[in-house]
């Protein structure tokens, strides 16, 4: 683990979110690379303490599917986190690549393993989206950012710009009475994953046409009152079914992470079973 912030040398900026910047850094003594996330200092003390407490939990998290935290530092008003560096960046940055179903099945499997772990520990992520799904050269996919987004989505208006976007929020978070929002919060993460995978497949946010700008009230109406989006007819039946299982509008009908891990889309694309003929599988 990283014991001192001054041991870290900044190499380049990796990106910026609404909460602050992320830098690629090198540990001077060990040469190990980390991603340093710097959260701006404009929060009250209670929120800061809560973010730090949450990140302490993340430090203890032992899942190969969740980005590890290696150090937490307070510097004046800022909070710095030394995170596991993911050299392939986020799925959002790769959105222009055509992502094959096979690749997306590997992504889905790993993110679902991460969600299964979090949900088993009674943790809801609340901010699954392509920019929070990171990849490395070993083709490992990991979930980033659970601590910070959880706190900020609890303490601020969910559509506050700090949280970035509520575009990936499930219908039950806007309208809990109609869509089973009181049932449990875990299904919201599954909705967000389904939307993120579909976005990676079609190359744009599924509730908007390519290049269309978000008009927030219209988008919220589409999420709550429209049909859920689906892959084009050219996609395989397994992929279309998988996305349907993630995007049931009523939270109570949505599949859980454990159920989705056994879906034929993942089984037929698993590294162990390279080619299972479609007709042998029953959905
Ligand atoms: P928002 O603030 O709206 O949630 P975001 O997720 O893009 O958006 P950040 O979490 O601050 O914002 O991350 C900014 C970018 O930094 C990410 O999109 C990603 O490309 C990069 N990044 C974040 N964490 C890591 C990491 N551990 N390894 C490599 N790159 C990272
Ligand atoms: Mg993020």
C-alpha cells in the first residue's frame, strides 16, 4: 500500500469527472503505477468523513472485480485516493470501438461477479455506467467508484451535477411506487449495467439517437413511461434476451446478478465453452 502522498509522482492526467481529476502516478520507490483520484474540497466535514469511511471499507474489499484502493490521504480540503491503475481506461473511452457480443459477454460476466460480491455484502453501487467500468491489458474488467458515488447520491439531489448524470438510473428510482422501488435497491445496478452494455454495443446512449443531446425532462419521461431499449434485430437471440432480463422496467421482474451469471448469453460465450450451438440451449 501507499503510505505517503509525496511518494507519488504525477505522470499525466487520465480524465476528469464532476468530483475532481484522476492522474496516472508512479510510486517513486517501487515504480508501481496507480491512478490518483483527487476529490475537490468543497464539501462539508460530515460528507468528507463519510467519503473517507466509505473508502476505508473499499480498502478492505477483496474482489478481483472491484478496483482496489491502496491509500487515502487528506490534503487541505482535498481527498486523494491511490487506486489500482487500469491501463485500458474505461468502457466509455472505448465506445467508438465496435464491441462484439463475445467481448461484451466477458465484460458482463466480470461486472456481474463484482455486483454479486457487493450485493452479497449489502452494498448497492448506484452509479454503474461505462465510465465506471475499467479494463486492463489482461482483459480484466473492474467496477470503480462505489464509495464516493454512494455518499454523494445520498447526500445530494440525485440529479445534482456533482453526481454527473442520472441517465443510467432505473425507473424505480424516479417512480418507486409503480416500478417496485421499495422492493430492493440492488435491481437498480442491474438496470444500469444493461443500459451500459447496450450503449457499448450500439455506440451511443440507448435512450437517445446517435449525436442527440440529452434534454433531461424528456429523458426521464422516456425512462419511466417508454418501452425499455433493446439491441437491433441483427443481434443474437441470447444477447437480446440478456438485455431484456436486465431492463425489465419493474424492479421485481429484473434478474439478479447471480441469475444473470447463468444466462445462456454468458454460458455460450464463456472462455471454457467456446462454441455451444445455439439450438442446444434453452432459455
Ligand atoms: P463522473 O464524475 O460523472 O462519475 P467519471 O466516472 O468519468 O464521471 P471519474 O471517476 O473522476 O469521473 O474518472 C474520470 C476518468 O478517469 C474515467 O472516465 C477514467 O477514464 C479515468 N479513471 C478513473 N479511475 C481510473 C483508474 N483506477 N485507472 C485508470 N483510469 C481511471
Ligand atoms: Mg468514475
